[in-house]
C-alpha cells in the first residue's frame, strides 16, 4: 500500500484514539495494546505522525489558518520573500515568523514518546518492533529540530508526561542548545542503526535519517562557528548558541552522515537529455525520482495544496496567481548571462551608458544556465498552453532601435525614481494603466500590441509580476489552466533531495579543510567537495569547478552587494562563497535558504537596507509584428535593471530574529521557560 494511504488511515486512527480534532492522543493509560500494538495498528498510527511532521512544504505559511505556521493552504507568506529569492504584491516586507511552532510540536513529541516507551515490551511479539522504536525516534528528532533551529535550547522531554493535578509537575526548563542538538543527533544515530533500509515514499528509513542528520549537524556546526556573537546564557545554561570548540565535530558528523546516505542508492535525477527540462522534472516526477530522499505526498480527497493556483501567472490559473515573482538579484547568480564583472549585474548598457538592443525577447536568456531555465519561466516559451508575454512598456514607433538611449534609472540597489519622472521616458514610452490581463493595447500598422504584455510587469496595481519574472520550480505544467484551481494541488513535495545531501557534504568538507582537517577516512576533503559540487553543476548545465584551489581559497570576500559576480551572496572567503552560491541556486524556493542565512549569521548584513531589483523589458514598436499563433508581439528589446518600481521598500533583518521569540502564552503555562535575548 502506498504510504500516503497509510497516512490517511493514520489520521483516522489518531482521530479515533483522540476526542480532539487536532489529533492529540488521550493519556497513555487509555491506549489499548489491542488498538495500537498490532502491525496494522502501529503502521496506521505511525503514518498519522508523519502526516503531522512540521515539514516546510507547500502548506507552510504564516497565513491561511494553519497550525503554528504549518498546514495552511494560503502560502503567500513564505520565507523566500526575506532572502532575495522572491517577492509578491501581498508580502513586500520580510517574513518574520509569528505563529510560534511549539504546542503542535510537543503533541507530536508526546505521541512519539508513548511509542518509544511502550514498544520495547512488544519486541519479539510485534514484527519490526525494534525498527518502529527507531522510526519513532526519527520523528521525535525531526520535530525537535524544527523547534531547536527556531528557538535554540528547548525543554527535553523523553517520556509522556502524566497529569497529577499540580501544573508545576509538568513544567520543564529549557536545556542548553548544545544538549538539544546532541539529543537530536543521538536519536538519529539510533534511527540509522536500527531502522529498516526499505524505501517507501513518504516514510523514513535509515538513509533518510542519515540525510536528515547531515542537515542537522551542518546547522549545528555553522552555529558553533559563526554564531558566537548571539550566544545567550541564563543561570549558567547556554540556551542560544553552541560552543565554537564543537564546530569541527559537527562538521565531521555532517560529512559522515552524508556519506552514509550514499548507501541508500540515491542519485541525481538525469532522465531527460534537455537539462532545463530535466531540472524541472526533478520536481514534477518526485514520486519516481532517484533524487527524492524524503517526500510528502498529497491526495485529492484528503490532503491537498494550492501552490499552483496561488503562484502561477494570472493567465495560467483560474484564481489568485502572480505571487511567484523571482528577483533579478537571484537570477543574476546564474552562469551564461551577460554580466558586468564589476557589479555582477546584467550588462544591459554599453560603455557609453546607452541600452544594448536585443533582437527578441529570448536573446538575453539564450546562453543562460539550463538550471535557470528550469527554475523560472522564460518569455516566449509556452507553459500550460500559454505563451509567456512579459513587457514593461512600448517604445513609440518614432524611435528607431539604432537610436542611442541613455539608461532611465540608476541600477545601484537604492534609487527608486519612478520612470514617470524621466523626461525621455515620458515622451517616448507607452505604459499601461490597467492590469495586463485587461489587454491594454497600442495600435500600430493595423495591429494591436499589448502594452505590458499579457503577464506584466506594470506600474499600475493589481495582479502582475513585480520583478519581471515568474517562477517555475514546483509548478505543475502538466495541468491545463482550467485544472489549476484552489485546493486541488497534489504534486509531491520533496523535503530532502540527494542534491542537498551532496551540497551538505561539500560544505562540511570545505569547512573542515579550511579548519585544518584535509582528509577524513582516507578521502581528500577538497577533492570530494569538488566532485560533489561538480555533480550538481554538471546536471545543472553550469560551468564546472576547475580546481580545488577555488574551494580552498581563504581570500576574504568584500561583503557588499553589487561589487562583482555573485556578490549578492555573502561569505567570509572565496572558497565558502562558491559553496553558498551553489546552495542559493540549487535549493531556492525549497525553504532552505532562509535557514542557511540564519545558520551562517549573514542575514543581518546581506539583507540590510536591501531593495529588491527587477528586469523590465521594453519593446520597440518600430518594425514590430504579431506572432499569429500566440498573439504576442515580436520585436527588438532593451532591458532596464533597477530597484522594483513596486515593492521597492528597504528591508533589514533584525539580529534578534536569529532566534525566535518563545511564545508568551507558553511562558505563562510554564514559568520555567526563559525568554530569548532582545525580546
């Protein structure tokens, strides 16, 4: 049976055991062994726990009525708006967690603890009892990590608490951050040793536990190395921060756990000859991909999401739409684009400061890294039967494309001057005042040219991309527009990909090598890091790393945006910069980069007085034609790069947000909980 079906049965089983709609269980003395401790009962019950894991998936959001930030449908408010990956018109500020994942997590932990305590007595009588114990420890570790990475040290509870009538009997103080990490790693080590190797979609095995351990240990190592400034102790307990002396230990654990994952037979998805299509299919074919290590499946009758309806361009969905506006800052990280080496920005003007003219809407992206083309929608390409048409305006027919045109607005990351304040622009460029879907057009040679294209951007309000880009990763392009509705999404979410494991391994190896550990278990760490990264880059169609010298370099980086290729991503030196840029490109839009910036402790410098940037295409009306099949105009283009015309607010990540605020309601219930610093 597919494990998703078990999850649905498990949800029903948990509901039967509990009188609560949130699936919490009754006190353990009510649980009957005949109800739970049989092969079918424990399978369904455990599947119910998987259904409540705090997985950062399509339904993770701070909006839409979810539980503590999870299990909500309205995914407009997501962490990618904080990192320079994307923006949308509903969420132009930073994502700062508000819901406070806490009580829901301890419900899952309590249920896991019940199994961990009770199952040993069934060893020898219940098939696979030892493995079930290990699986329950994986679930406990997974849930604890969701809270520890948010808050630091947490109360460690290893047994189901029993009500005594005295609330103080249930109070547990926060353990140190270090003790919590070590507790999680111990649970994962037990899981790796005792879980089955069988692969079932949506369920962990020993190699999933190893992959997850590589994530946890890498997080811990980074906090130990980079987070000392934000260490915080109360009454001798370091509730935030890890000892710097543990960094190499945690990096080593991350590296070895990634190596252990290799034994599971996972591999990068490389089924399609076209590398851009192949990268897109990593996500569309998640259920049959060798790259999917740990996933969450969906079912139209019980467990769905609304990602496509909310995030597709408006013309490609029956409702909502346009919330997936990828920033120019992120796009410029990719190989094959014409970039100015001095700034790292797209080179759209010549040496005299006049716009470079491109022959059509595709030319700018012609040589771009295929992974980029698999991650964003490209103008002139067709998705869901719709040919993407992106344009910020039209240059009137009295202007010949050979005319030198000076750049409209400075691209310095701060200038927010409106185009309407530029005299040449006012006199020679036509922009739409309505939504692109209204089809506002300009008459020329018997044709009506859509002014802002059909897919934006626009200087007016309403649905339209704010950045000149629409995202593609995760979008179900097999659906028609009519099928793209709210509460109908069923494509699988990949929580852990083999690509992430390779990058975890590479990062740990480079960190160790730069910290003086050059070999481990007979492997040259820099050689291994280069091999891992080149596997990812080769699949992506990117330029390969030529030498380990690129990774070993400790030459300091100038941490300032707009000062060179890939300068948007901050790192202490060139070797680590290469690793971090690769993660930014490969793992974007997967709820990974937000946590990377937090564990690297670069969030407050990289996202400081930051204004998102856009790409604005303008087409020359002179000699333009209309494509008969798509109805889109065809002509020559110039491109404006600048701070977004809309959503141009300045963003700064506050250092207090490296650790979330302990929910005050929980501190009222448990007076032993000390608050984090700066709150």
